[in-house]
């Protein structure tokens, strides 16, 4: 446990129990799944500036092929992304610790386990619709570094 995690524990904040990583093929984005010490599971995608540039180039290429559409470079981020300088394990873990210590972790990560308040989108039994997906990804699909 690093000093940030120790401080979080002293303050009664959640601490990461396990962190799973899956780097994308291009090496500029990484899906991250965090299991906190209370058993809750969250996910976010960590990206670099190269990822954003690649997304902008892709949009430009698409716009060049569409008639009556001005070709411009842009990136639209539709899910939770955390932009970091590099996709290094220590940097990602330190970023997670910082987000927890700043009490904004849940604002930037998507919870994929049951929400005790029950306010989330649910299935018939009241569990988060993505909870089973996360469990399968963690146990069966994800090629990870732990």
C-alpha cells in the first residue's frame, strides 16, 4: 500500500483491493476495472493524448469520404475516460488513489456492481445491468495484468 492508500484508509475512504488492466491493440488506451475493499466494482478507460489524436484523425478520414460534410478533426468522448500522460501501471494506480483521496472517484468511474441506493438502471432482480458483464469480463474474458 503506498502512502496515498494509507492516507485513504486512515480517513475511512475506500481503497482499491484489485485493479485489472487491458491495453488496447494500438497501445494508447487501457480499460481499467477496480474492485474496492467493500467489494464494489468500477470501470473507466484510461487514454493518452495519442488516443485523442487518433480519434480526431479517424473522424477526419470519415468526413473526407462523406459528400457535403466539411472534413474536420474532432473527438467525441461518450464514456468515462481519464487522460493520462502514459499508460504505466504506477501512473494509473496513483491516479486512482488521487481520485479516491479527492473524493471524486465515483464521478469518473462507472460503478458496475449493485448500487445500495437502488437508483441505477436495473434488471428484473434489481441488480445493475452491467454487473454480470463485469463479472464475466473479470473472470473469463479479460486478458489482464494484476
